[in-house]
């Protein structure tokens, strides 16, 4: 076992004239959970494809589980697992049959003990003989992770592991993902749109935007860099930007949709002044935010992650469509 699960220097992927991944340096220590947080199209899945040998590097270098992705692609493939964002299960098969199929495809010997342990860990033992078509979305996700762990990889890549799941199922899955590296001695790289997920699960997070890492660190380190509170305010009538900026303690003001997003030194101190200044504008909504990974994202990109992430997309519908398409 190497001490570094993933190491990249200048990792780059270019499609024609478009740079999807732009000189990314990444160090993921063994046994840790690393998160790539970024909006749609940021380059998260592309990074996973580069690190799992599914896509060739345009420039730079990368090693996974101690193997060079260019020179030793077979060893890399043998030592990584991948949980894709889209469904990969065979609906007409039971959990056990899906595991059996995976073992055949990967020519694994002595996989049954491991499969039993995985089913037990993911609490699927009772349902192991039932067709996957009868599973809930959460159960399907658990089985997908189990399949990716069957060949005992050292590093597992999880692309949006909890997308489309309801909040309770998502939390349940977080616990299982957290346990995976202690239980099975594995390092995890996951991608996410969900701030709370990255905050809760990841030892280290990199925020990626337009193919570049714009901030990296532990969630606490990242949050401590934002030395400001955010006040969001929506009014009935339009507000003069100059007037907002003139309020003592407001260091920045920008509009997003109908709201103003103000960066302030301390919300407790500045909010009364803002309310007074906007008294005649008909305040409709005020929202105060203390530093979080969301405000870190806002700070480094000038946008909110939630608004760019397509949160409104009905992923359940997406899953259902994927399943139908497979039948
Ligand atoms: N095969 C390809 N050919 C051309 N462009 C591509 C290809 N694959 C990805 N891209 C582009 O690269 C960019 C990054 O895509 P990627 O799938 O890595 O984003 P992502 O961060 O995973 O987004 P999402 O959150 O939507 O999954 C996008 O602009 C995408 O259109
Ligand atoms: Mg993606």
C-alpha cells in the first residue's frame, strides 16, 4: 500500500479547443476521503475518467494507488473501483447475480466471502435473492457501491454518490461511505454538488470551476478563509448599488436574480444599517449566512453552487428514464 492514493501534477484534458481539466495538482493520502465540489460541467467526471484510465491525459501526470495512469493502466484498473453517476445494475438480476456477473467480468476468484461481507455491510443480505427491479433507489446505490468494491480496490471513485436520493437516504449513505475506508481499508474520491455532503464526508475538498481548482483544503480550513458573512436581501423596488456599497461594513455588493448579495464584516453589526438603508424599498426577504462551503464557493467563483448545480432537475425521473432505457 502506498501512502498516497492519488497524485496528479498538471493534470489536463483538452477536447478540441476546449480545456475540460486545466492543470490540476492533487494529493490524496491513503485512507482519506477526498471531495471534488463543483457545478455542472466543471470537469469532475472528466477527472475521474482520467484517473481510472477511461480517458487519456492531454498533459501532466497522474498516479493512482501508486501506479502511473499512462504507463501502468492495467494495474490502475485493477486497483480502482468506480461508482458512476448513472445506474449500471442489471434490473432482471438479483443482488447476488449482479455480484456474480461482476466477478465473472473481472475474472475474480474467491469472491463469495467478499460478496457476503459487502452485502452484510450494506444491509442487503435479506434481499440478496430479490430482483434489483424491486429495490429502492437507496438500495440500488448501496449495491452499486458493493459491486465497485468487490475486487478489493485500493481507491474507489464515486461520482455524485447521493444524487437523486431523498435527504434521509442520503444521510444513511453518508454513514456507509464514511465507514468504507475504515471497514475495507480504502481511499475515496467523490464528486458532489452538495455542500453539506462534502462538508460532512470529506477530509479534504477541492472546489473546481471551469476545469481549475480554485480552492483546496479541509472543510474547516476553507471556511476559515472566508472572513466575511453574507447577507442576501430582496426588495420590492430596485436598489441603488452605490447606496449599498456606501453602508459602513459592506465590502462588496452584487446582484443575483432579484436579490442583492452583500459581503459584510459582521452580519450582527451591519444588518441593522442595511435594514435602515432599505427601509423605503420594501424588504421581502433577508438571509444571513455564516461561512460555509457554500460561501467559500461564492467567494472564489462569484456564484452560488446551488444555482449552477441544476438542483431543480428531477433526478428521480432521470433514474426512471435510465432504467426504462435499459429494458
Ligand atoms: N467527450 C467529450 N467531448 C467534448 N467535451 C466533453 C467531453 N466530455 C466532457 N466534455 C466537456 O467537458 C466539460 C466537463 O465535463 P464533466 O462531465 O467533467 O463535468 P462535471 O463536472 O462532471 O459536470 P456534472 O456535474 O454535470 O456531472 C463539460 O463542458 C463537458 O461538456
Ligand atoms: Mg459529472
